[in-house]
């Protein structure tokens, strides 16, 4: 608000830049009409000297998931790890009473991670990543995201069968209180140690 308006005009004496921006902001049809003409001219002119490839600044395994509907959380891009195949496949349960008999899954219909009755299908199967910071869903091949976050520190206890998932971004933990209702995703929330924040592994070969 304290910045002066951009008075740059080319050629001198023509409409200043800020006026052009205001005009386009008020009339998006005019913007697209003018953009199309300029873009077509640029394509016709080409680049006689050729173009050089810019540096590849992103990892090959970069994932940028779309935010789930009905959520206030944005989705973070993340570098997808390789699965740790030696760690085996497992299902994930939660110690909250309301989620008894249900497991963490990728919901094929809604595209979110939620809880549902155990079927053992691939969308309910998980593998730990090679870095130990991601849970990889066997069906999607992608990492579990909670409140838009994909990397966690897993604090294991009870002979490495139960764990808290602690966000490496803000220190909050995976919390599945909301997931007691169908089609609701878990979130990250300050740690209090309740059952809704405590998870356990179900080895796949025991089903």
C-alpha cells in the first residue's frame, strides 16, 4: 500500500504501466485478447539464435499433489522416496476406539487418505520409504500426505509395532480424530498422546 504506482510508459507519454494493469484487472477478456495477439506474434518471430535449456532445478521424483476437496490445508510438493522393499508390506491401524477394525487407506473414490473397514486390498497396503521419512501406499506408489505434508519422523515404541508420526515441518503429529467419521482425512495436531494419535502396524502376511 505504501508503494508508488508504476509510472513506466513505453513510448514516453503513453499509458503508464499501472493503468494497463488496472485495465486488464477490470477486463480479463481484453487481457486474453491482447495476450493472444502478442503470443502469436512471438511464435511467428521465433528465436533465430535458438534457445538454450535452463538448469533442471527440480528432482526427477518431484510430486505436487492437488489439495483435497473440503480441506483448509494446502498441499506441499515433495521428493518421493524409493520404497524400502526389505521392510515388507503392512497395514496401519489406529488405537482410537472408534477406528477399531478399520485401517488407513487411499480412498479410490474421493482421492483422500482415510480409514475404512479392513479388506487388505493394495490401497490399504503400505511400505516404509528408503529414507524412513515417508509411508508409501502400494496402490498409488505415492507417499501418504497429512495436512499437505509427506515427511514425518516416526517415533516407534512397543517393539517397533506402534508409532507416532511427527511432522518434520512443524513438529505436530498425525491425528485421526476427524477420521472417525467416514470420508474424513486425518490432520496434524499438537501431540497429546491420545489413541487417535497412536498408530500400529499390521504385518501383511498375518492376514
